[in-house]
């Protein structure tokens, strides 16, 4: 028999009401599931012999319970297919028959409370999720951003991250316990005010841009914090942009910058291609603080620094790259290329900027030893600096 799920969306209202069709499904049901809060609200509507399965983490235990039954009624918050439990069920039980009866999701409810037209709102979920999509929306300068929060990524924590990276150009409205007649609250804040406030859960937030924030492109070298003030240690803006061009970053997912120094290449990549996961490696410990300062200055959250010798780094916990720039090698270019080749995804590229004939030959030999070859070589000279050869291996 095919497993069947009936997924019923609901709000936090204690004056619970469902249409007759849904009430008939509840009355005819025997096995029910949902969060503890859902159980408290609907308990009086359930049959006397009802079986209830709490949705708690780890979800694997919940799914094992589900396997014991053929027909389960699940209560979920708002629209179960909007970052909700309905999506999880479709993934975990792809052969199951699923019927969904949605309610308004929390961001819809908050927009209605604000009388805010929200057709072009960029929606982001931080509920048990990383910062990636939220950071991307910030960097892209989305005018209207709706955010689903959790108990770790709270409105205060989110606002603090925004303030840290200079994104104080939003007005934040937070909806707390929406639908609960006794405790619902809607308040608006500046970014700084939200970072210092406390909020009841569950909550969500809508961010309205108050002014645009410039997104730098081809950042001049003298605007970065430098290593010991040495401007020669930074990749010059024209070289930086040509390097990113050869990495073909619009269609890449994971970019590694080996030998980041000031972080100029990582930051430029993050700002121009915010969909990327950017992982940056550097052996000199003092460079970590330089990267952090520069990332904050230019509004580039989400860069992951990995400090220490690249050859000794644990790469297994990092997102495998499909684009790698080797900006520094400490005399270990062949070894670094070999190690990169072990984790580089199919179709991935390696780019290296050579400043001497010796390093040019060394890179050619290093990639050839890994069954790759240099497909593109561009010779570029900037002002009075020595020419640089931008090499791309595939």
C-alpha cells in the first residue's frame, strides 16, 4: 500500500479553525504528527484514540516512526511547501502520496500586517540553514528581503552580522508569534536597534532598503588594508579582474583562493559572484585579521579563511572546488597543484599568475604531471610593474 501524508498548514492562532474538508480529514485520521506547539493547539480536535508523533530533531528518528504507518496527518506551520515540512516529506518519501492544505506563511502574514506589497520580495530561510542565501541577497542589494529565522539566527544575530559588514541601509520589521492573539507583536527597527533587541519566538523579519549601498568593482589597491603596508603584495585591480575572468566564476560553485594575503581576490570574487562558496587559504597568521578587516570594509560576508600550510590542511571538510586560484605557493607549486588535483571537481580549472620564467615553467610542468594542460596564457603589463602571465589549466 502506498504511504499517504495529509499535510495541514496552520498559524499560531489559539482560536483554531479549519475548513470542513480539512476537519473531515482530521476526524477520520488516527495517526498525527507535528511540533509540540502544533499539538497544544489542535489536541482538542483529535480523535480520542489518536497517535501523535512529535516532530523533533534528529528527524531520522521521526522518519523511522513514520515508516510504521500508512496514513499520517501532519500539522505544519504556514505553507508546508514554503521552506516547510512538506518539502522535507517530498524528499524523504518520494513515492508517497502527499496532499497539502496550506495556510498563509509567516512572511505573508507579516507583509499583510505591514500593508506591504511583497510581490518582488526576495525570500530567504535561515531556519537551520547557513548564511549563504542571505549573504547573497545582501551583496546583490535586494530592495526587499523576507527572512525566516530560528533560535540561533535570531533577528538580533542577523542584524549584528549586517552591521558588522556595513549593511545598515535597511529598515527591519520583526513579527513575533504571528497569529497568536495573546502575544503577537510587530515592531520596526534600524539595523543597530535590532542588533541590541530581544525577540519572542517564533518570529520572522522583513527588511526594506532605505538607500542603495555601492558594490565595488575593480577595487583600487590603496583601499585595502595591506600586509606591512606593502602594496606590491596585492594583486593589482586589472590583473585581479582578468584572473577572475579566466576562472569562469559565473558558472562555478566553489572557489578556492590559495595564498590570499590581503584577501583582494577572494573579496572581489565574493562581491561579483555572491553565489560562490569562497574558501581562502593562507600560511601567514597575521593575514587572517587583514582579510577580516577588508571583508568588512567592502561588505563581503561569507568568506571562509583556512589558516596554516595548505599542504597540511584538512580538505575533507571543505566544499570541493571547481575553480582554484594559486596566488602564493612558497616554493611548493608542484605539490600544491598535485593536492588541488586530488579534490578538483570534473571540469574544474586552476589559474596561476606567473611573474618569472621559472614559475611559468614550473606551473606548466606541475599541471602536465597531473594530466592537465595550460589552455590559456595571457601576458599583461601594468604601469611600471613586471609583466605577469595569467595561466589557466584545465
